[in-house]
């Protein structure tokens, strides 16, 4: 049974987002290296990956870090701000890379992101959250983070599937547990399908194909 403890939820949600970001970037590297996808869909998929990573870091800059600063506990997070600056440069490098250099720029980004995530997760500890936030405050922070994500992960018809299909089945169930059921079971797999179908090469855990009148 999924826990409803808000401190645990803060930690687990961040971890699931991190896993999805790492995997979608890993897939982007494989696709860019493989030469099996035409340039236009390749660059479109990479742009969506860039949006996802950039939105996550903006969420921390706009919501999480200011909240920690207000509580006077942001000292340990100083490196996170520096990491975000380095990652912003790496993301821009990916966006303007010539096709022949795209895979290498994605690998550079991947190294920075994995190091950043490892450091950040060393700071995201349930006990630490309990020491600075009450249950109601942790719940409110989680809602603020979710609202920011909805605002910046656009278009949702591409960004939400990109996140969900880079989680395995158990992780996806945990991630979508707070969402209305129709989102995970209706909108994403069916209503959004035409939007995200070109992103399938960027999914680590793609959904089953639907075969109907030659459409997939």
C-alpha cells in the first residue's frame, strides 16, 4: 500500500523524477548514437528531454531552494545552485549542437546530471525534512512543486508520457497514485497517444502497441 506520509512522498517523488530524467537522457544518447532515427524526430525528442530537465531544475530554483532559504537551512544546497548553472550551459550546448556532435553533447550532459542527482539525493532525506517541515508544511510544499511542474512541463501530452514511460510498472503506479485515475489510464495511453507516439524511441518502458486499422 502506498504511504501517505508527506515527508516520504517528497523524497520518493524526487527520486522517481530523477530516475525518469536519467533514463530518458540515456535513451536519447542511444538514439543519437544509433543513427536509426531521422534528424527531425531525433531533435524533436531531444528538445522534449531538454524541456523536462530544465523544468525540473527551474522547479527547484523557484520553489524548493527559496523555501529552504526561508528556513535558514539552504547552506548544504549551495552546490545545487552551481550545478544548475553548469547544467544550463550543457543543455544549451545540446540544443545548438550540430548533428554529428549531438551524442557527445548528450553524454556530457548525462555525466553532469548523474553527478548532480547523486549529490542532491544525499541531501533529500526523510529525517531532514521532518526536522524542518511539519506534515502540513511538507504536504503544502509537495503541492507547490506539483503545480510548478504542471505549469512548465508542456505540452503535457508529450511531457507526461515521457516521464511515465521512463518508469517501470511499479514506479509508474507509485508516481501516478496521487493523480486522477483517468489521467494515467485514459489521457496518457489513449487521448495523448498521437502526440507522444514519435517519442516511443525515447521511452525505456514503452506501453504495448495498439494495432487497429494499421495504426500503432
